[in-house]
């Protein structure tokens, strides 16, 4: 169940990131708080490997650039144990790339 919730959060964040062209810090903070509210550990860089992460690096549609989102989530202890038994790992990891949908207004 927690994996499905984590996958939903990942999909929502990937859609948002695709629309704005980068992982905006307040957007990242919003999703981190959402994950903390579920009791998940988010002490390490949950978004390590995601790009772009600043407005200056923003991916643009007119340049046919893509965004990449990587999310690693440490779920509750019970789910970690079950996931380790089934998958051999205690965390959920999702990674994907999509073309940016952000158009530079000055283009």
C-alpha cells in the first residue's frame, strides 16, 4: 500500500516538474512535508539525481530539453521489513525522464 502511495507522489511530482521545467525548491519542500506526514524518513537527499534543480538550469520545451526526477523514499519500519523480504531493499526508488513542457515566455 505504501509503495502505491509513494508511486503516486512520484507521478504527481514528475508532472509538476515537467510543467515548470525544474525541481522548484518550495515544490520539493511541499512533497517532503507530505512524505514526513506519512511517517517516512526523508533525512537524506530524497531527490538525489534529479535534474534540473535550479531556475537557471530550467529545461525548456523549445530546446527539446528533458527533466529527470529521482526519488528515494524510506517508508515505515513495517513496510521496510516487508519490502526487504520481497524485493531485497528497504527503500522505494523511482527514476524517470520526460520532455519539459515549459516554454520560455521570451521565446
